[in-house]
């Protein structure tokens, strides 16, 4: 991918759609994110890239009031548990007055997070999926 | 393995002292420990030092010891995140226990106010994915604290409680950075750092140093009748976080504590005093259960019942802890051992835990993407 990404190798584009790339061990099936050259479960080096689910569950969250990265503060972050077993740390995309909830479903949104040398840098946020029928 | 004894302890006043370098602070603590032990410093056979985030050179222990006329012995500097100090004391404990040496010193020192980190939130290394995205230590503990509220029934006042307790304790400690008791309201109403953690639930950036002299039983009996034994020291490192682990349980520290209890035959109910990592107030709450000084699922209630207060069933951080005594990073892992030794000797002054016979020192730290923490840490059990 020619676009600048927050970290090399974690996002892939296929047919105009972005995917989060983890590593899946061909021997024991364990999935890691970000991918590691060696399986952390069985130490096999036979690890292949795999696309991760786009939805997961909010494990916990916090809103940091001071900038700790190139993202503006305050910024809400969360741990998201993916069905594959990986837990990832992510900035959230929240609507005004939206409350975070542990256990809620969340979906990845690929987006530019900041600029470096005038170039947008691709990353991701997660947004909570509204329950059907719930009031907005 | 031989029994290992604490012969001398020393520390500087903890606070903001930019006029002193890390080396200056280390020397002050080392000198105090040598005086406390009542030995000629040239008796020291091996020395460990540690500094973690300051900008000084990388020869802390050589500089400190050379100021006392001690040169040409084995000296090693240790660097292991907030676990630096406890790692250094662990290495010295192994040297004495194995019989490699009979007496040695460990010095942990940190000048944080002169560090390039001063005023910033500590974050993971460059290139670490979560670090790039903006994780910080307060954010990482903030997420644990949020689960304490949402899943384990803690209230905001519960989260603030260790800070209330430790600031109260620090008022009795002449070495403490902060000597002002705080109310729950003052803590909860202070500036929000990373929800639900407020400023007064965070430890300060502190300058300071601590030193400990360990020795064999034979050497200890030559100098003192107040024998304090470092019964066991257990280090741990981080582990992979797959499958998603319960971040509220601190299972790695629990494993270190279990090993220490098993190796010494000490039952957790025998522990009279604990000094531990409380860089953020909520950290104490889930450590009580991990260290087995109460049941995991009863920690919040035991805290509300005053178990961990001075005068309670098992006082935790009678010194004031990192929250109020202060947290010069590499010094803290040594300082928890100096404090427990003083408590067991009965020399802790106004914050003495009366009749303490068994004490536990714990320290931990570090963060890395894809790992469950702490990256470094340890548990030490002491008796008199």
C-alpha cells in the first residue's frame, strides 16, 4: 500500500476495502495483533498474515485529557476484544455526548488519524454499534 | 541457598531537588545505609545500582561507590522500568544466598526533575503500536479502574481511598514529598488525567534515592542483634496477552507472591505490613487480592473496613507509598525494602506498624503492546 500508515504492515487494502492484518499460526491457529514473526503459543515460525474481524467487544475504556500522541485531546481510548482472541488498543470515534459502555459491540473505521510532513497518515478508530431500535 | 539479612538501609528525602544529580542522590542514600549498618564501606564486596529515566551517565553505582573509597569490586547497573530497584536487590539477594559474596550494596537513584521526561506522561517505546496511538500509564491504569467500577462494584470514592490513606500516612514520614492529608472530595475534584483517574490519584515525579546492604548471617551477627531476614525474592516479567486476560487480577504479581509464600512457608495471613507499587490509586485495590492479604473478591469491602490503614489488620504503604512519599522510579524498588526492614526492626518512627514481624515488599512496572503487564516486577518476603 502506498499510503502512509501509523505502523507498517498492520493495514492492507484489497479491492478498495481496508483490512486489519494480524498473524495466524498455521500450526496451532493462534492469532496475534500486531503479527509477530514467531507464534507466541507454539513458537512455530509458520505464521501467515490474516485479516481480522471488523467488529469486537469493548473490554474497557478511558478518556485521556492531555495529548499523548498526535491525536487531539481529550481522546477516548478502548481495549477491544476481537473474536479471534486478539485484544487491541484503539482510539474511539464518538458522537457528541455518546457514552462508552463495557461489553458493547464496536466496529472499526479506517480513517486518517493525523498528518506527517503534510501527508495524511492512515490508521483506525472504533465506533460503538448502536443496538437496533435504540434511540439515537 | 543461604539465608540473607538486611544489615543497613538508607534513603534521601524524597522531593524536588534539581540541584542534585542522580549520582549525588545515590551517594547520599548509600552513605546513610553504610552508617546505618555501622560498617567500613571497604567491606563491601559487590554492588548494584539502578537509574531508569534520568539523563545522567550509565555508571551510577561506580560513581556512588568511588565517592566512598570503594573501587575495583564487581559493580553492575540495572535498568528494568519501575522494577529497576527490586531487580537490583533481587540480584544482590541471589549473590549472597548463593554464597558468591558475603556482603553487598544496592543503590537505586533517580533525578526526575532534570530528566527529559519531566512533566510528561510516561509512555511505551518508540514504534510500539499502542504507544504510537497514545497509550500512557494513566490511560492503561484508567482502563483497569473503569472495570473496577463497571464490573467489580467499586465507587469513585473507593478508587480514591488508597490516595486518602497514603497521604495521611505520609504526614508521619519525615522523608515524604507530600505531608498534607487529603479528603476524598479533594482527590475526586482534582484535575482529570485519564478517566476515572484524577491528578491526586497519580504519583508525582520525584527526585530521590534508596540503598540497602545485604549480607550473610555470619556477617550480620558481627554487627547487629536486630536480625531482619530477606527470606525470599521473586521476580516476574510480562506475558503474552492472548487470550484476553483479566487486567484487574494482576495475575503475574499473584504468581510471584504465591511462589514467595510457598518457598518460605509463610502464610499470607501472617503478613503484618506491605509496601507496594501505588503509582495510581486504583492499583492498590486489585493488588490486595493478588498479594493474598485478603480474598480477591473481598478487596473493596476489606478496604472500606480499614484493613489496610495504619492500625488495621495489614497496613499497606505506611510510608505514604509512591502517591505521597513520592516515586523516584529506580529508587522505589529499593525503598520498599528499606521501609519493610525499618518496620520489622521497629525503627519506622511515627508510622511504625506495632509489633510487625513479617513484611512484604512489591514493585512493578513497564508496558508493551501485546503483553499483559507488568513487564518487570517482584515480591519479597521479610521476617524478624
